[in-house]
C-alpha cells in the first residue's frame, strides 16, 4: 500500500485477458485476497477491429496464423488500496 501524507493511495489494476476461460479463476483469486469489486468489459484489440473493416488485412492474416481461436477479450478494472 502506498501512503501520501497519512492517506492511502488507490491504484487501478487493468487486466486485458485474452484467455477468457481463466476469468472465473482470476475473480475467485480476487475474492480470496478480499478484493470484492471489479468491472469486466468485453473488448477487442485494434488489429482485430481494423481487420473487420478490411483496413489491415495483413495484420488480420497474421493474427489468424498465430491465434485462430482468439475472438474476444475481457478487460478487468480493479481499484485497490
């Protein structure tokens, strides 16, 4: 915990989770550490989005070669003290 003039500083943890099958395990681990609140957003990377609009075909092709199953991500926001 960080302190500034006797007060605790809150920090923002941003987790971009490509392997969404681990989300429940991560949230359970948060609960075990007494972290009780998080915001979970559906998200996708810029290359994936541009590929949908045919603006970045090369990146889309490369992404499909490296990780063809990856279709979505989750962004988890957690404020911690």
